[in-house]
């Protein structure tokens, strides 16, 4: 993630988005503060499934649940930040709620900076998400409850991705 503490003109923002797209990255501008630019990555389904399995030791038997959840929670976008009606925020690919992290410093249940949950390397966010799933199950995430609870709705990663 890269933070820029400068005001960006519309032209500069468009230019930055075009350059990032050429590199396969997506750029998000948080206009509320008019100073934050976040470089993130939007994964492809199979690319992410392999990364979770091989680099972050996700259980193969739960991988379809994770991918379904991530498609519905964040659209596979590491830079996604959403605001909830209660004023809290959800961060990153796993849409981890702010009670699990602390803005600008390590803290929360997962002892992580919220900004680190937006990082495309996924180390902090994957560890925190696995911790949440181990204690609360997938029911913690509304996207999983609404779209993935029924196993018939889960992607067949063996067929689709060869995993």
C-alpha cells in the first residue's frame, strides 16, 4: 500500500489510475480526506485460490467457502474499505471489521493496523481472517451467509481452477 499526502487533481488521479491499470493494479482514492491514495490488487478467482492454499496455508476443504465469501464481500479487491451503518469500517479483501484492527497502529483483536489489511501480500489479513473464522465461523461475514451458506452455490475450484 502506498499513501500519498498530497491533493491530486482530477487529471493527476486519472493518469495515476491509467498507469496502475497497465501494471495490473487498481487505485482507490479516498475522497473523504482528499489525501489518501491506496494501491491495491483485484485478484482473479483461481490466482487467489492458489495463493491462499499455497502461500497462506488455507485448508483445501474450506477454500471454496473462502473464495465465495471474498467474491461477495470485496469482489476480490484488496483495497476495498466499506463503512457500516453503525459507523464502523470493514477493510480489505476479507472485509475485516475495525474492531479487529487499529487505525495507524497495531491493535484490536488481531493486533494489526487496519491499513495493513489493505496490503496485497495478504499476510496480516489472511492470518486475521483465519482467526475470525476459527472463533466465529463463516457466519461472521454477511456475504457468506447470504450467498455461500448453501453448498450448491460454492464454486467448484477443482473443475474451474484444477485445485
